[in-house]
């Protein structure tokens, strides 16, 4: 009886191993060439990122009679005053100030309205982004207004800046600081910037 049990276990182990090797063999020959795989991976990742952005649930922060902006529902908002709020993907310290240590996965967005008209702000843009290199510049439409969006980079990280007219003598802008570790969340950040609405 003991010999039969051992033989059965041995045969089961051999059968399992053989089946595993056969599956691995089939999968190996089903794989496309390496260059084709890489291209497909890139395309698939892009589709997944767009899909993730579209499917992420947002909620809205409202500054009464001033503006509203949508942001991912599991992120955090800290209102500084009527014309300034911070939106982060991590909770900011209650005591104020910085996060203490460098957080390479932190995303921080400042939503601000300044006492300067759109044309004047546009002319001073070079000094505003001094030290950064413009990767891309694009004219976009936000709530029916002409807005400008800049993708920037510098030695410390990446930045997305969007600004648009708020009133004849004011400009609203959203500026997000992030690192390459969070580049896959850029579609969410762009969507957040584009959700800005004036409430006056």
C-alpha cells in the first residue's frame, strides 16, 4: 500500500511538471517579437492611462461666488484664503509649512487668482517660470475662454501651468508640481486644470 501511494504521488508530480512545461512552451511561441511587444506595451499603457483618468471619480471644491474646481475624490484641499487653495494627493501637515522630507510621489497644485490681467500676466510669463524649460505650450479652451497651458521641467521636477482670464483685471492659474514618478497621473492633472469655473 505504501509503495502504491508513493508511486501515485510521483506520477502526479511528473504530470504536473510536464503540464507546466508544456504551457510555458506554448506561451513562449505565442509571444510576438520583442520590438512588437514593446510597441504594444506602450500602446496598451497609454490606453490604460486614458481609461484610468476617465474613470477616476472627482469631487468639486467650491469657493463661494468665486470659483470651483474638480479634483480626484481621494485627494485633499487646503483653503488658504479666497484666492488661494492647495490641492495635494497626500494630506498636508495641519501645522502648515512643508512636508518635512522630500516626497517623490507628492503632487501639489496651487489654485490662485491674482490681481493682474491676462495680457500683463502673459507678458511676465518668462520671469514667472524662470529656471524652467518649456517642453510644450498649448492654447486651450476652459469654460469658453482662451487659456494657455505649459508643460515645464527643471532640475527639481515637472510642472504643469494653466492660466486664463478671470475678470478684466484678474488672472486665474493652476500650477501643479510633480515628479517623473507621477507622470502617469498627468491626464488627471490636466483634467483637474480644465475643470476650473468662475462663479462671479
